[in-house]
C-alpha cells in the first residue's frame, strides 16, 4: 500500500513549509495493494534531523496537537484531512529537516519532508541560516538590477504617506516585509526573515559575514565570501551606516520590549510605537537607515522592521487583538487613504490616481505556495489576523520564534 501526503493541501514541493499555526493537510491511498479491507488504519509520526524542527498532528480544526495521529483511510483513494503544526520552541534550521511518516503497522507507506519555517532572532542564527538569507537577499537585489529595486521604490516620495504617520503603519509594513520574504523564498524557500531585537545586544548581526561592519565614515565592509559586498542601490555601490551606539551593546534610545508591550491595550495606544521604539531604532544610526526615504538602501532595515512587526505580533498575542472587527485591534476609520481598515493598500492595489501616488512599483503582492492569503491586493484588514486565530483562511504563513500560537 502507498499513501500520498499533501502538506498545506498541496503536492507542490514549495508548499512543504509549516509554522506554529495549523496547516491544513490531506492524505489519501494511492496504491491499495495489500490492503486488508475497505479501510486502512494509518499512523502519522515524525522524525527530525539534528537541530531539526518538530511537528505535531490533530485530526480536526480544534484540540491539542499530538506527536502521532491515527487515521482511517478509505482504500478507494478518497482524501482524509488532518492538520499539522510546528511544535513551539523547535523550529527547523534546514529545508526538509522534519520527515512526516505514515505507517501501517511497522511498514512505512508514505512520507513527506517539511520545514518548520520560522522568523528567528538574527543574532542567534546558525551560520547556514545566516548565509542562505544573505545570499537570497543579494540575489534579489542583483547589484541594483534585480526585483529588489521595487521594494526600494515602494518606500519613497509620495508613497511614504501610504505607509507612515497613521494607523496603517503596522499593517503596511507587515505586508511589505512579507512581500519581500516571499520573494526571498522564491529564490530559496528555506529562508525566513530574521529580526533585529534592537533592545538587546546583537553583536553577531554587525559582523562581516552578516550585515557588515561600519568604519568611521559609515562605509560598511563585508567578508569576501559575503555576497552583500556587491550591494548597489540607486546606482551607488555599498551601504552607509554609522552606528551611534557601541555595537557590542544595544542602542540606548529605543524603549525596551517590555515598555513597548505596555504602551496600552488598545491599538490606538500601541501604534505610538511608530515613534519609539521604531523611529528611535532608525535614528540609532547615521546613514541610509536613519532617514525614511533612504532606509531600504540598507538591508538591515528589514531586520529592524521584522522586529517592529514581531512586537506588534507579541502585543496582539498578549492582548488578544487578532480580530480585525474588534475596535481595540485597530483604528478602523477616520484615517488617511490607505490607512482605514477596509482600504486596499498601495502599491499592491496598483492605483496611480489621487489620493494615491502617481506611481505604483512592484505589481501585486507575491503569492505563497503555502497559504492563499492575503491575495494580490491586500486590505489593511487582511494583515491583522496573521495566523488565522479568528479565521483560518486569513493565515499569512509566517511566525516568530518566541510568539506562541495558543
Ligand atoms: Cu517605512
């Protein structure tokens, strides 16, 4: 007998990625030879490589995940659904480092390799994770000739009002970094965007092998095997970044994570984090990253924003703010265009007429092989329930290493 496992209800190898949120899966008998009757009892379990991830299973949409699950499969090939999810605290480090196995008795009848792909603290990445991220990022930019130029041009001129200074700041940047992450994953599906915890010392980030080391003038140098050495934006080679703090420690001005999470239990209070810690983290440097209109010229910008998004995720989790319809989850109306709950977001909506900017770089939001959301033209409301806590269909397919699902 043989069975087929479909992770995220897909046979696409690029869909074999899970997070802490439940992934819908299917299993079906593809070859009934040797079956004893109309149904077969199949047991799911998993094995992990060294430093590999770990997953659990459940049969329905509710309940706890367990290390094994026994399912009754019709041998006529009808699919049976189940769910899998990464086990919190045990993310993967490599693609396919978890193997889901299906057994009848002791006989393996099918298997699928998956990755528990999770956004991690950049300071604590394994060298392989770091190198794959850096390589994918350099390739996306392709010395200024690649698709990355769109991400640079989204964060410029009249576009800046679509993304800053109002309630849509957090949802817009959640979409922006997810769009970028999906483009990196199209290059290397094992990559997840790492975050820079700017309230903690993160010396490993400011190393030649990773985001590079700044000299007194702010010129950043990279190791000679780091492909970011060829970085180029706006026709100019290199990165200018001048830390105004000792990189062995944390910048002193951004408020701590605990203080950020204590800004208030309503979104209208929490969103003041756009100023501090977000703005304060940017201005912990001179150079590209210190100014809104040049920040995307420094790849560190995305590690900074990944942490901004993580802080929002942590706040959402702490206060139960995943329901877009709940008043405390957002400031639904009365905001500038693009910042209201039901507004589509520029530039993914492609609108180039007032009150939107007269340009819209990059086209539609990148699709994911793993999840259908948020679709090509996301609304602000699509960014709030990011792992389907309220509605499973809203799951955006990313998670943070220290933000538990339940
Ligand atoms: Cu921004």
